[in-house]
């Protein structure tokens, strides 16, 4: 298997981890707490920030092979991950504009990925 494909998958894993941690923070923010300290120092928030840190380390590892110009393209998958996770975990609904946006993001990722194979 191509090394670029493997490291792109690792990069997408870091984006997924980051997206999960964002949804965890949103879920924690929707709760009420007795004090400000409990609002920021509870297990959900601490784990979410730990996941952000881990995602950063994984991203740095993936950049050993993934070109710097391809990183933001893969990072845009986070919008889709967050929307889908919010749908299942936070019970948020998609609007037609959000759905169209996700389709355009996926099309952009596909076009950029195929850019080395297709000449316009």
C-alpha cells in the first residue's frame, strides 16, 4: 500500500479525534455546574483537551509524509466529522445548506486527491 495513503489515513484519524473532542466539549458546555472551577476541571473537559493534544501529535507524525499543501484539504473533513457526530450524539439536525456544504467539501477533497492523476 502506498505510504501517502497510510499517512493520509493517520492524518484523518487525528482529524476524527479532534472532532470527537470538540463534540465532547460542546456536550460538557451544555451542562450546568455548581462552580466555575467544576465547569473547566471536570473529567470530560480534561479528556477532551488531552485528545486535542494527542491529535496534534498524530498530525505532526502524519506530516512526515503528507505534503503541507494537502494538510488543510484533509483537515476540512473535520467539518463533516463534527456534523455527523453532532447528529448522532447531540441530536442536531442537518439543514439542506449543511448537506450541500458537506457534499462540496467531499467533492473538493476528492478533486484535490485526484489532482496528481487528472490534468485539466
